[in-house]
C-alpha cells in the first residue's frame, strides 16, 4: 500500500493526536479479525478463505505441500498485537485483491478530514473522480470499507436529519446514505507511521510545543477547533504557567493578525491566574490589543462589565469576528446572532482594520436581507470616503 502514498499524500496533512501505545495495543487486541488470524496461525480450522490469504500475505504462514505452516522468522508478530495489527493493515489490499491504491485513497481521505466524520456518499464521489461511476466501483469500495471495519480501522456513525439534508444537497441525491465514516485511533497511528516512513510531512499534535507561538500560529490558522485547542494545551504544558503567560502576552502585544491575538488569549486562558494578571496589564495599555484583552477578561468575569467602555466592546468584538472569519466560522456566527443585534453598526463604528472585509461578508451572507443590504451600503460609504 505504501507505493501509493507519494501520489495520494502530496497535500499537507493536518496534525493528528496519537493515543498512548498501551491504548493502541488494547485496540489491536480487540480487533475481531486479528483474533481470527491468530487462531488460524495456531492451527484452528476455519471456513473463511480470506483469513488464510491474509495470514499468508502478511507473512505469518507459507504453503508447504499444499498446507499452511507458520513462518518462523515472523513468529514474534504473534506475541505483539500492535505490530501484527499494523502488518495486517498494510496488506489489506493484497488479501482481498482490491484495486491498487484503493485502500490508501480511502484512508488518506478520512485521515485528511481529521476528527470530522466523512459521509460515505461523499467518499464514494471522491473515489469516483476521474473515473466512470459504475456498480463495480462502489462494490469494491464497499468491500474495502467492510474489511477496514472488520480489522478495526474505521468506525461508522449515522447522520442526523439536518446532516442528512446537507449531504443530499451536496451529493445532489434525494435519498443519500446516512452512513458516516471516521478512522479509529489505531488507524490514525498506522497511517501516520507510514507517511513518516515515506519521508512525508505528517505532523503530530504536541510535537511543535517547543516552537514559539509565532511559529505555531500559521499551522493553527489552517486547523479545526479541536486541533487548535489540543495544540495550544500541549504548548502550555511544555512550559511553566508563568512562562507560558509571559510569552503569550508578549505575542498578544506584537501580533499582526486577529487570529494570532485569539491564539494568545486562548493560551492565557490555560494559565490560570497568571493569564488573568498579564491580560489585565495588556488591557491597561489600550488600543486594539487592549480592547481584545478587555473583552476576554469580561467574558471570564475577571473585571466588572460596567468598567468596559463602548470603544473596548466594539473594537474587541470586531477583532473577535475577524479572527473567526480567518478560521472560517464568521458566516456561521451570523446565522446565530440575535435579530436585535446590529452587527453593521458595530463593525462600522469599530474602526477595526478588517471592518470593510467583515462588512462585505455580512452583505453577502447575512440571513436577514435588510441587514445584508445595510452592510453593503455601509461598505460602499466606507470605500467612497476612503475610510477603509
């Protein structure tokens, strides 16, 4: 399977969280298929020809006069469930004689999705890109998925009604499959090892904890909420709380982008009282950074809300929205805003450097047509006056 990695893994991989080895070993031991293979190698009779083929292609047995006998040089695999699981995973396409690269394409697609489950309907579409969709393609893909589940490499879920409606819209099908797929932790571990052994970039959450926040931020800006949270918690654990707070506050002061200020504030939240004290010092310095710190302190009840000025509110909120926009979440926030909340007035009066960009998003994507029109008008006036 490794021959297909270079072709399929050309895009940068997202950071992944790897579980402790003891936990992975337990997962291997729970694999139903691994137990069947071990039983076959030990001489237990079975009526599943797949198990016999898999044991052979994995190098556990060889044919001698028409009978399978254990391969002595690989006997240690029998006593090491994690290594054996990895061997079975790497030979899955040979055991069932699946199309070359199919398993790698499936697992890399799921790997790239991170913790987000992938609808099987959309996975099939991805597998069929550049090919003529027919029943045989879906059949072999289904066989591969069944084998991966039997080995313990994937787990299945079901979309809720809202998710199913979205799948139907994207796939262009009135009655799509509700099945959702995601990799198990042991599969994530195995794929990460293969990618690294192939010399490819396959980052692991926490391994960049020694880097500065400035070096870590570009990676975080391309990540989902779960990865951002895990990476920043690992970053803080790599330092004392006081050192983490000091470095984060300095980064907060010098950050050029709203998303960088957001990361710095998240870190301060992980450092307890040290973070609250340093954020209060930043607030006292005023300006955009001071406003962001003020709103952050207010949200945590660390300051009396009556002491927060209107300028701090509008500028701090605008900076938060700008950070959410950079992370792809601002559009979703618009739909959840209270009807009485005037986002256009807030952005226009904030003086935030990114207010024009945010107004354009509101003008395009706000669910209330009146608010969207108001944003477009405000955007036009800002551009015309040179206030952008």
